[in-house]
């Protein structure tokens, strides 16, 4: 073989034009096949040819350009890059396309085209009935037109994955949730795709549940005449409605709050609220809440309990009276033992120069000490003041330094004090004849 023949062989071998392996096109739209490394423009071309399979699409020489009737008004070729634009695509355009360029060298390359129908009319449908937790089944279906090559499911912006209760169909177009739980509530979206288009639809799913965790919040004690409010709470979807019972009897209250504007003693008792979910058709009672209305004080919302003395005041009065009584008794015993108690005459205006009794005569006198507190703590009064043969001696007690009225006269058995000053205790002295 001559040297000239070898040069011709190398020229015929030429260079490979680089294209993407394939192109994706949509029905009714256009596509451009452009080589990544077109022949240099400095070389004059002898032939440019595009063929589809074994059918010519475009042929051009320096003398003429030829486009078959099937591609008239559908193709154009860039004379610089030799790129082919194919317009108004149809499914029949799917296949292999090859470019040949002849200059002083031969350049060839090929690629393929896949034509798809765009995804349209996508819909996402869910259950038509209300869903109840642990009882209902939710079936969700995603449909659309066009060449669908993939289906993607999303819940609350996260991929929806299969689980024990979440099952996908073989074509991935539908999902079944059996049974539903409250955690299945949320926004579901389905995306239908192919290489040239996609569509997404969304659906909100609501799972109803409850009521549960029903409880009453409020005071357990309240003062007489105070404002009391009890509140009922429940976990429920939709929100629960409420009714109230008092001591087992239905009331007219149908709100979450039970309000007593001004308490009285009849408001003490057991309160129960019932929560109802009208979708799940379930009723749940709270635990009993005990409210005690007290006269002398109140609980958290209690008001003024009335005008009675406090416990501390009563204890103080009792201790003071006991100390006074103990002091009086001790004084009487001491005077009796030392014989220093004077004998009291039982007659009126009897001379006082009577000789004192002899020491060996043991005359016994008895002291009856009794006192009572007035109903409003206004002092101490003797009792049996109308008894005859009773005389009184005034005994001071307490820390008061105020002067007091004089005691009733000893000389008169008929004279009784009409009123008793505060801070004075009287000892009733009985004489045994």
C-alpha cells in the first residue's frame, strides 16, 4: 500500500463528535441535539447529514439542502455548530439520531431521544368519612395523566416510609394506614414525575381521639360568701364539651368552668365533670373534686368567713381565765389555813365589837368560786347572784391597772351589783351555819 493510500485511510477514520447519551423531550415541545466538540469552522464542509434510524432528517451540501416532507417546518440546523433542532415532538420521534460532517476529515457522533407526555391532572384523594383513632382505616390514592415514571410521598415535609401500619401499593400510587393513630394526622403530599415534568398535590388528614385525661382544677376549701371557680380539662380532638354533676345530680352547667358567685354551706360536696367528644362518641368522667365551704375561713378563693373569734383569741381567753381561777383558789386556801379570813356577819348593822372566836374552835367556811364569760367576751360575771345567804368579795385579776368600781357592800345581803365592770372577778363565799 502506498503512503498516499495510508493518508486517505486516516482521513476516512475522522474524529468522534461527543453528545450526551440521551435527550428527554416532551410531546409538543422542541429539542436541540448539539455536539460538545463541533468540527472547526475553519474547515470547509463537503457534507452535513442528520439521520434518524435509517431515515434522513437533514442533508446539506455546498450545492443544496434537502429536508424530507415529514420534517418540513420541524427541523433547523445551525451551520456553525451543526446542531439540530427538532420541533413539535411526538412519541414517534423517540429513537437514535446520528450526525455526519465531512470536511478534510470525517466527523461522526450519535445520541438518542426519549419523548414523554407531560404529567397532568394530578389528584390526591383520601377517606371520605371521619377518622377515629385505633378504629378507622385511611386509604390515600394519587392519580394523574401522562407518562409517570416515579411517585414520591411526603408527610409534614418528611419522606413517608412504610411501617407496620403504613402499606404502599405495588405501583406506589396509593397508601393504606391501618389503623390510624393521632400521630398520622398531618399534611400528606404526592408528587408524580417523569423526566420532563412533575405535579404535586396535598391532602390534610385529621385523626379524631379522646376525650382522655379529664381533670378538675380549683380550690378544695373556700370561705363562706366567696367566689369559687372550678375548671375542667380534657385531651380531645375535636375539643370536648362538658357537663357537671354535684353530689351525683346533674346541673345546668355545660361549660368548662363551674362558677359559684357567692358560696354558702350548701355548696360543700363532690363535683364531677363529664367530657364528651361528639365525633368519637365517647364520654369520660373526671375524678371527684371535693369542695368544703367553711364559716370561719377559706381556701384559695375563700373570702371573709364571718365575725367569730379566731382560734388564737379563744385559746388566749381560756388560758387567762384558768390562770385567774387558779390564783383565786390559791388565795382562798391560803387565807383559810392562816385563819385570816374575817367572819362575815349575816345580820344588818350588827355591832362589830364582838369577841373573836377562840382558836380551838374550828369554824369552817366554804368558798364557791365560779365565773362565766359573757357571750362576746365582755368580762366575767358571777352566777347565782339572786341566791340569799350569798355574799360577794371583789378579787382583782389581769394586767389592767385601771381603777375599778367598788365591790358590793358586805353589810347588805340584798344588795347585788347591777352591772359588773370589766377586769373584775367575784368570789362567792358561802357560810355554813
